[in-house]
C-alpha cells in the first residue's frame, strides 16, 4: 500500500510542505505590500512637509517684502506652518528663532532669520524654515523614531531686473503716451523702452524726429535692448534704425509695492532756514515749504530722506547737489489719508545751473532718487538751459514726465512715469541695475 501511495506521488512525510511554502510566500508578499505602504506614507509625509515648509518660508518673505521685522517674519512662518498642521508646540513663542518641538505630534519646526545654512547664509532678506516629524508607518508603527521626515524651504524678497530705461506705465487708451518731438534727443544705453498704452488709432509711441543723420536731435537705443509698445507706434522709427515691437504685453508697475517713508523722527521744516546745518546745507526732514525756493543761491542736500509737501522748484539759477538722498514728493496732509482731492505740488527742475543728485545705495529705497506719491498727478518738469545729473530711478506713477524749455540735459539712470513727453532737450540714460531701483518681490529661493 505504501509503495502504491509513493507511486501516485503521495508520501505521508511530505504532505505538509506545500502549506509551509505557501505560508512563507504569503509572509513575503505581505512584507512587500507593507514596505510599499510604508514607502507611500513616507513619501506623502515628505510632500506635505515640503509644501508646508515652502509656504511658511514664503509667508515670511511676504512680511519682509512689506518691510516687516525679522521677528514678524518668524512669527508669520510659524503661524503658516501651524495652519498647515505643523505646530511649534505650546511652550514656544511664535517669534522664537531656531527649533521648537511639539511633543503631541512629534514635530519640530525650525525657523531662522536670516538663514544659517545654504546659499543665503546671513542674508537678511531671506528666511529659512525646516519641518521634521516622526512618521508612524503601517509596517512597524512603534518604530517612528527611526522614520524622521525632514523638509526645508528658503524664501526671500529679491530684486528683479526689468531691463527698461524708460517706462510709460499708463495702461489705458492714451495716445502719445510716449512722445518725442523734433527738438528732443534721446540716447539710451543698457536698457530699452516700454509703453503700456493700448492706443491704436493714433500712437502709443510717437517720434516726430526727422529721419536721417542728426546732430543734437537724435533717438538712439543701444542694441539689443527693446522698444516694446502694447498699442501702435507712428514716426520715423525705421528710418532711425529702431525696431518697434507692437502688441507687447503690458507690464505691471515695478515699484507698486514700494512703501512710502515713515515720518516718525523727521523734523518738520516750515522754512528752509529751520532745517539747515552750521554750513547752511539742508538737512533731511518733512518740508512744508518749497525745496528750492526759486532763488539764485546754490543748495546742498545732506544725506537722508526728504518728504516734500510743497514740491521742489529750481527755476532760478541755483544748483542743487546732494549725495545719498531720497526725495518723496507727496500731498500736503501726508501721512494722513489723501482723501478725494489731495493738494499736491510739482517737482520743477528747471534753471540755468548744473544740479547733481544721487540716490541712497542701501535700505528700503536703495537707488530710488525721486518717488512721487501715487495720489499726486502733478507733472514733473525738467527744462531750461541747465543740466540735471541724477543717479538713481525717477518714479512718478500717476503723472506725466515732461522735458521742455530751452535745450537742456538730463543724465539719469532710469525714468518711470505714467506718460513721457519729450518736447525739447537732451536725455541720456545709462541703465545699470546696480544704480537703479529694483523691485523687491517675494519668491522661493531654495
């Protein structure tokens, strides 16, 4: 009987081997499935933490962009991380720098301003956020200590070079939003022109210069910098060897996010004499009198912030000089709300002398020389027989820049206005990102 059983493949001593092999195979299969599940849980946790770290760092960068303090930026990062489910723990202040641990969720949220690792070590315009959590997996949930998942994000407010030496910001159907007449000379190096106007019936960009070679009446844009216009353009551009790019997308105001200056601590200057040093130089302050005064005496501006509530006028023969200055032209009731009809006064840089001003090179308004309050639509004028030398950007977002009078000269770094009208005179702009204001925008860096 035993021989017969062996003949048909049956052996009582081996009949359990298949069950054992099947059990081993099932165990290996379950183990593989468990590893796949655990790997998926770790990947999901990593992705959630990375998104949270990036969001927290970006929230901090926005605070820095809005001129907040480092402590406020750290608080914004921790608050945003908490919103996404990553707590810094009940014992941690929201403004605490460094690591904070939440025992309930086994989470550590670390925030540094400025960053202490990576490419932005010590950069006060950036914030570093790291999130670490012990993740319990399905295969071995008790071994969460062996499964720390980390994610790191760095964000900051960084300058963005827009590449335009002249920008006419008007986004409406304004014809001749950029206009040069027969006596106007424009020489641009290192940057091009942008005209946002949508006008197509006449010209968003107009050049009334005569074609062909010219002595004082020339229009030149250094190659390969563009002449971009949203609408249409008329004039002798082709004769001058300048290629116009019509239909170009409108570009946002690059400095729309720049804050106005705080007047706290600045003296109020009700007369020029009330804000002068021992040498007779003007000192920074809030000027409720006209800065310039139409006089024939030269004027020197000491470094600092000048808030002008009654405008600026160099219409006499006097020259104005100043290094490391920031000129903010605003309405008469500033810093109160402007209301429906604010009273503003113009910046009138005319005369027969040479005026030389340079912008601050550090701080919030680095390389921004003249900033006219968006609530003011007073024309800014440069004219006469004199020369104005300006290092830094001129920014008048709600008003026209007008170059008029006898042939005069403007040597500058960048011009941004609602519209630009060059009637007479010589403009030379050497656009260089190191000497012009750059919009500071929040973005993820690492």
